[in-house]
C-alpha cells in the first residue's frame, strides 16, 4: 500500500517541524514495519523526517519532486516532475492509496483538498498544527469537505489509532 504523507516543509531543526520529530519517527516506523511504501514530496520538513524514519527501518521511499530540485537523502526513488509545487502534489496524490497529514501550511491545505477530490482517504494527525488541525473547523458533519461527501476525513488522535486505521484501509483495498 502506498502511504502519502504530507505536511510542513522547512528546516527540521526549527519550529513548527522540530516539535513533530517524534510523531514523524513513529509514522515512519509503522509504514516500514507494515511493508508499506512512503510516497511524499521528497524535500525537507515533515517529508525528510518521515523519509528518514522509513529508511532507517529498511522501508521504501518515493519522492515526487517539484521542478528539477534534488530530494532529501532518504529517497529510494526520486521523480523529478518538472512541475511547480502544487501541480507536483496532484501527481503525488494520484499515486497513493491514503493520505496522512501532519501540520502544514497552504501547500498541505491544497493537498488535502486534492486528496478529497480524488477520493483518497485522509487521516489528519490531531494536534499536529497547521491546516491538519484547522481544516476540521469547516468539515460538514465533522468529516466531509462538501455536500458531495466524496471521502471521509478522519482525525487521528494517536499513532496506535493511525496504524489501526491504515490496516483497516489496507484490508478493504485487498478485498
């Protein structure tokens, strides 16, 4: 199963990314332990931290890069899309089974909206900040972005719950 992880970009030693290091390590751990593939934007910030955690546990990481930039040091496969940040994100979203969101600014908000449009399950890591938490304020019935109810957005309060939900998505996918 391809797990897309989205969230803050930026220096991993500065806030708001720095305080999410432990969460990112745990997310990477469960991806690697379950033999899932991490798919992300391949750059710094949350992408780098989760990529490092997956690689350190023998997992596989694919990065969809904007423009022709180089990715972080933990990518097994880099796809240099030649596209800007937003367009790159839509290519990334077409290649995942589920999206896990951690914090994030406007790029993450765009990715959440794109995942919803593509009907990809969206798991919001609760209390990680940014648009991951803010988007919950506008959800219809606490789980949809519009009245079409394309796919449910789920707030995930813990790493154990994240793993449980991902496994249930995998079961449905494999039926």
